[in-house]
């Protein structure tokens, strides 16, 4: 889904539009998404373009359900650079607005839950790092 389109919406775009609605105290209404997106633009929300490295992948969008290109600007489609809201883009926007905030990430296996605080990703394989909390699953 194009990050500033109204036709479709991915889950990350839903989150960032909800944040915009709350942070801007936008009243409800039929044009709420458009107003949230306008506020996001004014606040410099800028999805990093996703580079599509294959014309075949672009063509596949015509045959794969829930994969849409018709809402993206023609110039973006031709350049094969699609502006899509991704988790990293939402995180960067939150960090910009709330520099003292932090992310909490959880992972688990059959023996424990690892709770990780901070913007860096949790260690591969759900291994606890320095400062991570481990909750045994008994």
C-alpha cells in the first residue's frame, strides 16, 4: 500500500495513522485518514522507498491477491521504488518525536521468554543480551 494513499492500508500504515490521530488530537470523521496523512506529511513522516529489483515482481502484483500497485504514483512504479510504511520507518518517526522512548521486544522458546529494551534488535536465536530480562517457562 502506498504510504500516502487512501485506497489501501497495510498494518504499519494503520499504526502510524493511529499515532497521528492521537498526537494531533484529530476528531473523528469520514476524512480522518486523509487528515492523519496530511498531519504526517507536515510532521515530516517519510517512508523510505522500497527498491523492487525485478520487473517480474512488479508484474506479479497483477496476479497476487492483496498486493497492489495501482495506488502508487506512476513515477514510483516506473522507478521501481515504492513508498511503503515499514516497521523501521514507524520506529524512526516515533524516535524523532519522542527521543526518550524505547522499544520493548519479546521472544520465546519452549523454556523461556526474553524481554529486551532498546531500539537495537534482540539477539538472533532469542539469546538474551546484556540487560535483557529472562523469564523461565516452567
